[in-house]
């Protein structure tokens, strides 16, 4: 009788899903457990036997059919019957594993290791006879999970009201975050406890050209730290965001819990789905050392290999640009004084020039000469094409044609001149948010690029998105970004996007999308400023899923040099600007300042000329988010190494340990560091340069002043 009772109880518990399905990482340090609690899918995560993520719910809320109406975000109780977040039974499970090494087209290392164990659970919602698959992949650096929707009789088309994936942490942790916004990531990072986010949130943003804020929510990647005994660093993000909106994280500050919040369109719909399909991966990277979080390549591993047949045209590029002088207000993008122009109708040759147009033949040739003389491959020119007079703030759909130059920009002559000097001009396509217009003109624009030998394009999406009602991170616009990347590949063109979605490792699949902005870059030093800790946080957040076009290299940091009395300044030392070329991975690498400013500091400029843009190896020597980062990188295809270190508003001493160098070899080190009297406010251009012979046993003490840095180039002595 006892045996029968126990057996019956076991069967009952199994039927109700009390027993968990477990998954361990290849090294055994992580364990993920999944179970159905009264039909609700729940998972948790442990590291070395300790709970990292407590029981957290999974699921999605749906609209009741695929034909929604305005204001349908207001849910009715009966609508809950359409949701995919409860009433499940497990009908199947499948396990898999992989251990492979793959080579990125452009990357921080020559080889990336993709090693995981996988668990896929098929769940059937009995009441509706609909099935979904929840797939988990557990790596040696954390967990990824996503939803998969097989094609089936009762689930062919549906509209997502919200995705309710939770990440519930057991303790209040330190967090580095920016406010959630459907349209921008260009904000200053905040450093608080999770519990303090709601109080800080209203003070954590400034205005933006396009802005749709989500109260008490933050953006991912989100960096966290469990302090004290058994400290852990945790990064929460997403990967492979394709045919789906980008997500944000709603904050339950009292319970230290985060929940997915998808970007909506104006109808409140988050995603229009046709099966079979999958969602992006939710990622949780965990490590006892901050350096290991920075080194993680989980997001890239969760993306599919590229289907491109020819990637030979995708190359790292070092470039300069006719750009910074417009950002600071010395020059303009627009050619004329007109305030109302019509593309294809206005005769720009008859308009009155404003006298400040930067993209003119004379100036561009001067930039070409300087870039060529100093070994650069590319030159970006903004403001070359007609339409800049009324490009912003009018919800104007036909704002540019991307093929017609201003009267003072001779596109053929300048390209011929650039090519004769070994320079490829970089095309600029600002859309003013009018994605529909860009799609109409993309073929003609890329054909023009092919005609004149342009190899890469910088796209821009300043302002509200057209089609009206879409956002920068909604499903339609995400799909637009990839349509442009695929079309650019058809023409063998590389893409550098600004004001686009942040990357989540998708460059593995779309390697011609080699860089993006999608964060608060150097341009903000001329707007609201970037705090000294900004560059020590970005590599832990924005950079986790792909490279950023941060546009460093500003030597003349005080803008009163141009405009007496101007109080704006770049909040770093000159030496820190050099260090950013190593600390920040940028295969499209800009020297952003004016040639005249580099000409005054050619000894320091030598580092920008020498530093590589792509790498065979990367070592994160020491790092703490918000405080400091020290990085060493080995240049692609050479034995040369480069080291860079940056600090926040606090001065620091650091000893560079060169044990990463090949044993038995000697290297000539050229060291660029803050001068003894350097200060990012009072004396930013003070630096010193010296040479030293080093080997793998050398330890070199360095002093970093507040918001300072250092850079080192290392070449083997033959």
C-alpha cells in the first residue's frame, strides 16, 4: 500500500510539472532548472551551487486576434485566454551540445569558441491546443534562452501584446544603466542600486531628437555587480534581434526583478508574428571577475553564421572625416541660406551660399591630402548632398535623394583625386528618420557608390521614424536596418549606422554591418558632455554585442579655442583619447579631430597612425565598470601589440604586466601617458612619450590622472 501511494504521488507531481528539468554548462559551474508551476513556465540559474537568478516566469501576452485596433493596449479580462504564459504541460524535451571554434570576419580575436549544452522543451497549452518551444543554451559564461513557435493549426499568425520574460535576482545589486527609450540610447549612464533606480530615473535623461521614454525601465545590456563576499558580475542583454522589436527591462525595485518590455508601434502592438519563427535570445552573462564579462562572446555565439557568399570586401578601415567641425558649430552641413527646399525642384545653384558649407571641393581636398599623408584608408564627408537646409524637425518624408551633390561638391573630381592619393571616400546617407524614403532610393544610392568606388556608407536616423508611428527599435524598423544591410551586401558595401538599434552579436550573420553608434558617442562632448566614467562603462554595456563608432581622437578638447568664452570641453585628457583606440573595439576607426589640431601634436598622433583596427587576440588585463579598464590587443596578422588604459574622475596608479607577450622575445615599447601636470579640466594636452625595451617579465608602473589614460605600442625587436 505504501509503495502504491508513493508511486501515485510521484506520477501526480510529474504530471503537474513539479520536477525540474536541469541543464548544466560544459564546465559544470552553471546549472539551470526549469519547471512548470501550476502550468506556468519557470526557470532559475545557479553558479557554483549558489542561486544567481531565482525562480522567474516565462511567457507572452497576445492580442486576441491578428487584427488589432487603436487603444487595444487596454486589456479585457477575457483577452487573457489568448496569452501564452500559463496552462502548459510539457510534451517533449530535446538535448544537444556544441563545441566549435569559428572565425569572425572582423573581431577582437582570431577565433571565437562556441561551447554550450542545450535543452529545448516543447510546451502544449491544453485549452487552446497551441505549442511553443522554450530553448535554453548554457555556456561556461552564462545562459541564453528564447521562444520558438512551430507552425501549427492553432498558431499561424498572432500579435504580441508583451513578452513577460523575467529575471528575478535574490539581492539588491549595484547597477550601471540608462533610461529605457523606444528611440534613443544616447544617455549618460547612472550608477545606483537596483532598489534606487525609480528614484534616480526622472533625473537620468536629457532631451533627444527623437524620444519615447518608458518610465522606471532601463535598457540592455545592463551591467550589475553583487558586492561583498562571493562577488559576481552579471550582464543582462539580448542577442539575434531579427524580425522582432528590441527589448527593454521594466524594474521591480522592491523585489530586484526585471521583466522584458518590447518596443511598441503606435497601436501598442509589439510584434506581428507568422510561424514558424523564433524570438531573440535573452542573455545572462555571469562571472566572478569583471574582465571575464567583458571578454564574453556569448551574444555573437547565439547568432547564426553568415550566409553571405563573398565577404572579401569587408575590411577594417581607419578614416578621418569632415565632421567634427560641424558638430562643434564651426561649419555647417547645409550649403545655402534657404529655409524651404524641394528635392528635384529647387535649383541649388541659384541659392545664396551660407559661406560655412564644409563639404566643399577645397576643404575636402585638404582633408584628403592629410589623410593620405598619414596612412589612412578612408575619408567621411557629411553634408555633400542637397537637402540639408530643412532636413530636420518637419516630419518631411522626401528629404534627401542620396545622389545629388551640392554645387560646390564635385563628386567625380573628388573621388578621382582621393583614389590617386590612396583614399576611399566614405559615403554619408542621413535619412532624417525617413526610412521609407531611404528604401526607395537605396538602389540608386548604392549604384552611385559603386560608380565612384565608395566602399562603405555611414547611415543616420536622426529624428522620428517614418513610417509615422514606428520607432527606432520597433519591429518594422529593425527589419529595415537588415534590409539595408542585405541590399548593401548586394553592392559589396559596408555599413556604419548611427541612431540605429544597438547590436546583439548580429555582425556574425551580417558582417558587412561593421559598426554602429547606438549610444552616446564623442559628439556629445560638444552637446551636453560625457562624464569621465562614461568610457569605463560602455565596454561593459553597449560594446557587449558589437563594435561602436565612438569617433575618438579629439586633441583640442577645449572648444573656447574656436569660440572664446565657450565653456564646452571634451572631458578627457589627450592621452585618454589615445587609449580609447585600444580599450574600445572599432574595426571602423575614426580620427575625429581637425587636421590642424593633429599637425600640432604629430608625436602623439603617431599612435593613432600605428594602432591597428582589427585583432588576432585581446586580453582584458584589469577592469571595473565605472572606474577603469586596461586592455591589451594583438594586431591582426602581425606580432605587434597595443595596450590602453583609462580611468574615471579619479587618478589611479596601475602597473602594466607584460606577461601576455611571447616568452623569450624583446619588444620596443613606445609609451604615451599623461604628463605629470596633466588634468582633464585644467591641462588636458599635457602628455609625455618615451621608449622602453620590455619582455614578458617586465612590469611598468603608470600614473593616470583624473579622466586620464595611457597607450602603448609594442613591436618585436628583430
